[in-house]
C-alpha cells in the first residue's frame, strides 16, 4: 500500500500511516478524511500548548529570579570555572562521556537561563542555544556579546527542532525544568536522536520525579507536616493546563523508544554548597550556615532523604 506524505507547518513529513494510527487511537474510522481530521486536531492541540508555554515564558523571563542568574558576578563565576554551572555528578558524567569539549558541536534545547550554554562555550565548544522564548535568547545573546562568546541562538520548539540539521551534534544537553513543559515526550526524544551524530551523547540534568508528589504545608520544612500533593501517576496536564510531572519510567521509556541507548543513570541529592532545590540563590545569601544545613538534614527535612535530581546519559549507536 502506498502512503501519502503530508507536510505539516513545521516542515516535518508525516506518513499517512501515522495519521491513521492516531485515528485508531481516537477510535475513528480508517478513512483518509477522518484520519486527517484526527491528525489536524492533534496538531492544533500541540500548537496551542506551545503558544501558551511561550507566553508563560515571556512573562517569566523578566522575573527577579531569572534576572538574578544574569548578574555579572554569576556570569563571571561560570566563565572562570565552567564546571560550577553543573551538579558535580552531572559534570562527572559529562567529562567521562566527552573528555574534551573543544570544537565539539553541542546543542542545548530549552536553554532557559543559558548557564550551561555559557559554560560549554567557555570550554571551546561550538554551541547552539535553542529556546521557545525569544526574550530568553535575547538576554543570553547580550551576555555572550559582552563576554566575546561565540554562540548561535535559535528560537525552536524542543519537541520538533525543525531548523536543526540531522546527525550533526556530538552532544545534546538539557538542564533542569525542561520536561515539565513538554507534552509530547516521544516527539522530543525522536528529534534529539535525529540530530545526534553516530556515537553522539544525550545527557540531562533534571528534577527527580520522586520529589513531585510531596511538599510541606507552606513550602518550607521547618517543623511542618509533609503533604501529599498528588499521586505519582498523575502526570498531567496539571491544573494550569500546560505543565506535566512525568514519571521516571515515562522519560526513560521515551528515550529507549527513540533508539538511544541508556548507558548511565545517576540519582542525586541537592548540593549543600551551591544547591538551589530547597531555596533560590538570593535566599541562600541571607541565610546562616545553620539554616542552610537544616535543609540537608533528613531529621529536620525528611524529604531530603529522597533524591532531588537525576542525570541520564545516552548514546546514539550506529545501525
């Protein structure tokens, strides 16, 4: 049977057989017209999601929290010690996978605050920073220009990476807070696998899903009861309609289904000396060492017994 090819607005070719698969999932008849209608509804839903995420980040980009990551002293520390932009265990995984970053082609989708982007560029890598929010990229470009960092910036949907060439990158790296905005994990990892070279690596640093169901009554652990916010299986969309709390199995299965091979998984606690899981950097500066230490004491903060972060390392093997 011959399958027609439909080109969507992002330029991706979609075989009609995939459209029909969507139709089957939604229990409609296997006619071309109905299959196309199902596909069109799916596309519009995804476009609506991306639009809402972009609008959210246009608001967040100017927040005090995000502006604090762009301060001169913060950027200077990254330029002087690039490894400080990463969790120690994540840095270990990165260096064991790619011992030298000089001239390596590195793609960072959903680049956010761009700390990892600045670090890789300082280490001599050829870096492309992608984000759905052009305002985030504009702030990052201003910092790069001031510090003579050669970085390319590109507005992209991480789930599609439409303007990113296939099999071009030695490393794709995503940092904390990426997955919460993704509503199509398989699509994201399919395209991450697509852009990697043979034997290229995908490495992430992300909030551990085990921490998602729990919190304290007012957000702080001081003599407060632990509150269960949701079941682990409740992945989303959450109450805001655009964010997701994927389980570890959702992320790892999407990676495996993309064809990437998982070669290492690390589950980590927040770092006492520079961690920001329990409080922001601005808060840390106003706290005593005793207060900081209390967040890392499981007797005073029982939730600190769980891992707060995880890093997975994957490789694209030749077929």
